[in-house]
C-alpha cells in the first residue's frame, strides 16, 4: 500500500491539468519511504501521448537529491485521454525498476483518477494507493 499525502496528490493533479492537452511528468523524492519533495519536470516530448523528463532539470534534481540523501520514490505522469493504466510505451520506457509509477488520468476532466504501479521487467503490477491527510 502506497500512502500518498493529499497535498501531493492534489499537486500532481493540478500539474496534469495545467499541462493538458500535453502529458505532464515529475517525480517524488524522499528517504525511507517518506516524501520530502515533489518535482515538476518539463515534458520535452511536448506530446499528448508520451513524456520525456528534461535532462538538464534532472541533473539539478539529482544533485539536490544527492545533497539531501534522498532517493526517487515515485515517477508520475498524466494520460490526457486514456485511463490511468500504463501504456505499451510506458512499459517499454520504464527504465527505473524500484520507484513506483503514478499515472493520473484526465479522461474525465471533472474526475481525475490517480493510480500507482510497479513496472518491472516488462510486467505491470498495480500497487494499492491510499490518499491520506497531509501532515
């Protein structure tokens, strides 16, 4: 069970809405499973069907993470017109095996859906996601 504080869930959904009709992307960093920071990244693919995190931004993010002894806890992106389920492209491009992949669907703009998955070695496994009160 992945417990996502409500403020981070709201920020991910707001990021997805702000970038619509293009996919948004970003990551959650922290230590020992506790989220310390959410990073918005630029989708350099500028696409409604795929994302690519800006490499320059990622260098700065990883430097800050190293300075704080944080790790990538989750990678998130949006699906603008399809369900919150990994696409074949998502699965193919899932380079990182340890972090969770969070997908927010804007298929129903009035009711976004956020789900979590492990994408490992070509397999998709949904991780139960609980939105909890922010601390």
